[in-house]
């Protein structure tokens, strides 16, 4: 709901690339779906693993390396925008 407003302000006023902004928002949404309190992905994995007696704590411990990797990717995309913009520049 807020993305169109943020997109308009950041692309027109600040001068951000809309593709880069979309990549950053997508990474943040993915991280938000993986981390508590929402953590929909964690609850789905725990529901599947319930049959194998996997606890929610084990699911969270298993997700930590992926969350750290997502944080590194987000930092790299923000610091070096060319990472996210390389393919779109070569397609057009």
C-alpha cells in the first residue's frame, strides 16, 4: 500500500533507479516473511517438520544462516547497485 508512494518519491525526488528499489523491497519482504513475529515461512516449515518432531527453535536455528546471507546480499546490493542492475542494463 505504501510502495507506490515510496516509489514515486524515491524515483522522482531522490533519483533512485526503480529496478534497484524493487530489488531492495523484494529482499526486505523476503526477510520479513522469514523473521519473527510474522515469520510465515518459519511456521510453514515447522508445520511440515512437526511430523518429524522438529521444534520451532530448531527451525529458527536452521534459518539463521539464510538470514545472515540475506543481510549480506542486501548490504551488497545497496553498496554496489550494479549487482542488481547489471542484467537489466544488458537486456535493453
